[in-house]
C-alpha cells in the first residue's frame, strides 16, 4: 500500500466514499501519514484487518494451544517520573487539564506479529507485515445514516479483586478524567454535527487478556451530520484527529506537552484505523499496539491519562497493566 500525506489521504477518502467504494484507512497519530486503499486492492499477504467481523482477516482467527510467553521491560520508575513530572508541572501551570502520557516498552514473546493478529480476541484487529499489529478495544467514530458516534475509553482497572470495578467507578480522579474527555469529544463532534448529545455516560466493559481480565470505562457521544457530509468524508474524519482520549484537553496545547514529555515517536500508535463499505464508516483508536523495529525487535506502546489528581505509582502501574495481548 502506498503511504499518503494528509492532503492526499483526505482527497482519496472523499473520492472513494462519494463513489461508494469500500475502503480501508490507517492514519498515524498526528495525521501526517496515512494509507487509504480500496478493499479490493488490499493484499492479504501484506495487510489483514478485522473490524467487528468485517475485513479480509475476519475469518482468520485461531486459538493458541498454550499461553504465550510474555516478557516486557518497562522503563524504570525514575525514567517514568521525568515525563510524569513534565506533564504534572504543565497541568499545575494551567496549560492542560488532562494529558495522555505514553511509553515505549521493549517486549519479548514467542508470538510473531501475524500470530498475535490471528489469535487475538479483540473488536478491532489490524496487521501490517513487518510493521505492527494492533488489537484495539476502543471505537473512534462510527458513521451511519447521517449520525456520527464516538466512544472514548478512559479509565482502566484489573479485575483481580472483586471490588476493582466499584473502586474504578467511585474514583474521583477517574471520574474527572472521563468527564474531561467526554466534554472534549462533544466539542470535536460539534465541528461537523448538530444536536450533539451524550447517549450513554461512563459504562464499564470487560476485556479478557493473557494476564487476566480488566475493565475499562467508556461513553457514547453522538450528533447529526450536516447536509452534504457524503462529499467530504475525509475532511470529517481528519477534523476529529487525533483522538481526544489519547491526547487530552485542550487538545493542541496538550499535544505540545506530549512532544516534550515523551522520549519517542508515536508513529501509527494512537492513530486511527477504519473501514467503510461505501455508506457506513467504522473506526478504532490504535491502542494495544505492538511495533516491530528494523532490527526485528518488538515493543509495546502504552500509557494513560494524567490529571492534577494523579499519583505517580498508580499511573506507572496502570501503564504496565496495559501491556497485554488478548490471547487466552
């Protein structure tokens, strides 16, 4: 697949959607690079995708006979503290209310990228040969019948203890973080839609992983697209980027803080992947992401939201908690 710049990606999405041609799109974190390909032209030897049971990889799932080897080396607490302190100091200075701070975690496993894709049990799965695999639980936007919906996911807890879900829902810090993102997404949708409303607020979803079950909180925000939306689908999608749940608020200023705090390039991690059948659009935020370097080494990229109420050790543990594969 040919990599496109932002302008060309928007134009191609606009054209394919207007022609009612089914297509796949993959957009990086800052929206500067993208792949946009008619589904009929996607080479299964190079790219497999399965978004909610749709895609050239939808029928390609198998169970692993044994648990995967899964070793990882997160950065030290002291190294994590440096980025965390940069984020917190900016929040205290009034430059942001919420910052999604992420890390690069070297990974050791007996599963190559393709096997992770084939064995992962996730709502959204994507594999690019020798590049990365993503098994995301988080929807980005869905568009159908003139209605646009977004499902930000913010708040994670291990279900290793019976009271974990209740503690997550009762957490003042987690509630404030979730409310901030819901408000941000409402504003983002208002750029392209009217009658924006919160259809469901802060509900829990269970996710099974190789390290045990976790729960995450999401909300559903929706709006009615303005007339003529079918001629500018690329513009609509790019107007929502990057996803609020993996940046923070206010979005642009928070992205500047992220660039100073993080010590690596996100690339396609925390970007967006999606599919259109020519009418409906479904997409996901590219979290739960494993990348392969030029030397063949693997790394997992993970993080979480930081607020003024964040505790260093709790955020460090949440980051490590997200280094999993949904294979069990």
